[in-house]
C-alpha cells in the first residue's frame, strides 16, 4: 500500500512541474505588458525598460523559465504580486481559508443532503417521489450558478431583507454563497447516488441477502450503501478539487474575497507571479485531494486492494 | 425519510431567520460605500482611481480645487514662500515650506525630513515618473524641504505631481509597518484606516486628534462628517443596486447609467436614491494609426473619416445620460488651458459634413481597403458600441471597416504592432488641471523612445509645436492654440466623447457628494443628513 502511495506522490510532483511549465509558457505568450499596468501612463520609455529589466522580463524565454522553475521548486519562492505588492503566498494563504471553508461546507452539505435524496429516489423508483426528485435534481444541475445567486439575492436581500447581499463579516454573509454553491452539488450527488443505488439494488448479492431473509434495513445499510457509495467518493473528491479554484462566480457575485477572485483579478492585471503561483497551488490542492480520494478508494474497495496486493505478490515472486 | 426532509427544511428556515436577525443588528457603520478594489493600501501609486478612499487617510502637500483647478495648501504653509507655500530658488531648486505641528495617526511628528523620505521612497518603489527630474530631496530644517532637479520643470502639469502625487508618511511609520505600508496605513488625514481585508473591504474611522486644529485652514474636502466609513469592493452592479435599494449601501462611487434607471426621475427608488453625474475627466478619442503601414497615414483619409462621424449621434447611441459629446479636443471643467472658442470654430470636432468628407476621400489614396477599428472592453463594452456606430458612419462614406475588441492590456500591446489596427478608440489619460496632460499622452514621443508618438505620428512640426506648448516658459494661449490647430488640421486625433461618471447615494443619509481634484468621491467629507 505504501508503495502505491509513494508512486502517487511521485506522480503528483511530476504533475506540479508540468503545470508550472504549461502555465509559464501560456502566460509568456499572452499579450499585455506589466509595465503598462504597474507604472503611470506618463512613464517614459526608459522607465518602462528599467521596470522590465528589474523584473527580468527582457530575458529570453528559456532564461525566464529556468529562473522561475528554480525559484519555485528549489527555493520555494513564489514571488511578490505586482498588483497587491505583497508576497503571493501571503495573499493566497489569507484568502485560502475562506475559499476552503466555503468549498468544504458546500461539499459536505451537498453530500449530506444529496446522498439520502438519491437513495430515497432509487428506493422509490418510478413512483412520484422518484420523479419529483429527479425533476428537481435536473433543475438544480441546469441552473446557472450566477443566475441562482442573483435570484437568491433578490429574494432574501431585496424582498425579504433577511440576509446581507455581500461581505464576509458575519455568519449571515455565508448563507447565500453556501446555498448557491450547494444546490448544484445536491442535485449532482442525488442523481449519481440514485443511479449507483439502482445498479447495486439489481446485484446478485442483494437478491441473495433478501432471499436469506435479511431485514430490509440491514440490506440497505450493510450491503447496498457501502457499495453504492464508491463512485460517489470519486465525484465528491473531484467536486472539492474543482470548487477550491472554481468559485469565481460565487466570489464575484457575493464580493467574497477568495482565491478565485484573486486569480481572476490577477489575470486581468497580468500579475504573472500571482497567476503562476495561484494556478500551481490550486493544482497542488486538486492533486492532493484526488490522491486522498484514490487512497480512500483503495482502502474501501476490496477489488482495488486485491488487485494491488496481487500485483505486488506477483512482482516479488518474479 | 419524510422526517429527515422536514427536519432539514425546519433547520434551514431557522438558520436563515437567525442569520437575518444577526445581519440586521450588524449594520452599525455610519457610512457604507461600494467602491472598487484598491488591491493594497500603499501610499505610492497616488493617481490610481481605485485608491480614492485613501485620500482621506493620507494627505498631500497641496490638493486641487475641482472647480477652479487651483492649488490649495494642505500640508504646506501657504503663507510662506513666493508662490504660496514654495519658492523657486533657481531653475532646478525648489523649496517647500511645511506647516508646523503636523503629526500622523501614530503620533509621529511629520517634518521636512519625512517629506524628503517620502519622495525618495516613492522613487525607489518605481514611481519615478511622478518626479522624473528629481535628483534629491533634502530637509533644510524641520519645515523646509529642498528639491534639487536635474533640469528645469517645463510645464505646470509637470510640476503638479511633485505637490499632489505625494501622500506624505513618516519614516518611522514606514519602518514600523510590518508590510511597508502595503496592508496597513499611517497617514495624517482626517480618517484612520482601522481594517483592511484584501479583496473585501476597508474600514476607516474619523480621527479625533487631527493635527490641524484651526478649522479655517481645513478646506471642505478635508472635513470628517461621518464617524466611520466601510468601503466594500464590489464589482457586481446588481449587488450594488440592491445594496442601494435596501439601504445597506449609502454611496456607490461608480455605477453605470444602465444600472441607475431605478434611481433616475420616475424610477422606483428615485425618492430614496439620487444620482450625481459628472462628465469623466478623461476624453474618449479616436486615434488614427499614422504609420506608413496603415492607409490612415494619409491626412486626407483621416479628415474624410473624421468629418463623416457625428459624435453627437454616437453619444445618443450609447443611451441617455451615458456620455457627453466633445466639441473640442480637451477637457473644459477645471482646466486652465481650455479655449472655449475651439467649440465654435468649425472643425470635425463640432461639424458633421458628409459632403466635405467625400471631397477629402476623393483627394485621398484610399483604394477600398478594409480599415480595422480597434478598441477595448472598458466601460462595460461601451467602446464597442461606439465602434459599431463609427463603422456605420464610415460605411456611409464608402469606407469599409472591421472591428476588433480586446481587453485593455491586450489592446495596449497590440498598439505596438503598426499592422494591427488603423483606427483606435481609446480613453486618454485623466486631466487634473491642464489639457497638456492629455496632449502629453497623445503627442509626446518620449513615451515610445522613438521619434514617433504612440500612434506613429512622425511629424517634426508637431513635435516642435508640442515641445513649445509643453515648456513652462513658452506655454501661452498662443502656443497652445497653434498646437491645437495643427492637430486638428492634420486629423491627428478626434476627441469623441466623455463618459459620464455616476455616483449614487441614499438621500435619507447623504445630502450631497463631495469631489476632490480628479473627480474622485470623498465620502467622509460629503455632507450628511
């Protein structure tokens, strides 16, 4: 098992170096001069050149790439943001807890609400409960996040005046972003859980358990649920990885200062150190989450575990 | 399952109600402002529009009266020196006289050495262009700062940044700040920055121990009417509108005309929210690419195109109240060198004449090429609408066009390729007190490091006229007039319009909006009800 984890960690490092290379190359060719953004319009040609020289922007692609990879992976120096004028990691880590917390709450709520609803729909297949839930789930999946956010703002902030429309100062500020982020998660999880449960319900071991007279409750909780949940873990892991970097819409609509908004602003202002480091950090988190998901997968799915153990024994024999 | 769903619904309802009650009690700030993200709170880049809130935290040596464009002493002692706070010792030596008894929010006395430190630190931070000729700033005594320049200052607009683009901070405050005054602030202004949440908000509280005790010396832009101001950095206009409608926002420093419809006369919230509108101090210009690579290098084609465009119609196409048409290449309000006669002397700036345009077109070398109109996405895509209308006018003339739209940074880069465009719709720089600031951006060849301007005008006569009008000793209405006429005669730039800057405010809380020199809102000094 440890070998498997080590192998995945090695892959993670490769993924990070690859990401760094790709993001550096893409940003190198994106038009836009940081000197125009950082310096006043009245700055002379010489002042702009001096600024570029100071940042090493006049060096060749290979020199810049080498310097970037060396600083990032050897010295762990992620640079200073040109627009925020603070070390990128400082700015990222001040925003990361908010984004992380928002993601965590939406994912947990999405799972806690979506999974039981999916099971409930599957157990009532082709009845009104199933149809109602699947229609609602379809609506939830189809609704654009920004539209839902604005509708919720209009309802809860403008009409009912129950909740604030923006800010991060109190618990109330988190309610609407959380609801907006959770709706799609609930819908996706419910749909996935329903189909996964239906697949499991039709399995031979469930029929056998029922034929042996095992109580329905035990059939559901002991035999059906553990197997039906396996694909869901993968989906939730992917959702978490995506939501850490992909909450730009939520953050923008609710003026929620998270990593997504930082990245968006950095792209608009061609803040190269901020863009490179943010993408790298997000790639790192996503890769770590997926690694954890794979490990959990390997732990709970005896088939994967057996496959791994079998291949390990095979190699030792050879 | 039914029990689970019911329980869940009850919990959600209870949570939202509790949070709602909590939120209701949380609104204790006296003035809530919706503004743009300043990114940091450093006192270096002073002309950045999104940092206007910091104008109440830091103070400069002088500020500009928005109505007259005149310098008003703030930290300097206006009663000393030959020029109301400063003396020109010789062409390259200036002495500035500070008031006595200035101290900052941390209680540090502000002396001439701190002002000198601020100059040199700002240069070190990359803002040399504000004080491009400054060689050294030194303190002669506690209240006298001496500026040694490498060459004489040639123009009023060159002199202004030395006095205005300097938010003074003390050396001690800078050294004591863990972030080098990037995420915390310590100025001498009427408000103290008490909290800055990067990307979210900043909070300021009125400073009771303001150093200036003589009320008669405090101008209206430095009053503190609100006890506490919270600025939220909001980009989503729907949120801002809802904030204004519900009263959770008291002032919005910038809002588009489309979003103001509910607040204008006859609108649903017109009795609760008012809109103060000022034409922006930036002119949106149509600049031809004068490089030999472009057909627009032909003066007759430039004049043909310009006479074929009715900028009043362009403004109408943008919608009521969105912009004002320019009848001359220059900003009128608050500038010292605008000549009102420019508006009446017939030129393409104030005349739409398709017949004359066709005459110029016949004289030109235009061979049916498709001209590329380049613009950017600023101002919520308004420039694209401008480009579409201009394209229609040129179509009427018989000139084919295509439109390319980029984000501003990309457009700035594309401009460096003379083959990338033929005409560009772009916003010129802000004008504080002199139109030479805009002319400097449009016609100064120093910004490119070549003999050409940013739009590839390679004309020694233009350069000569510009240099004469720009130099402080030869800057007269006559030299300005000569430059203006030459630009218009050759069709080097067309001042199309100025976007209206809307400020919305709750009338139950705010009586009127206070502006400072660069058309920026000063919420704390705005009279309250």
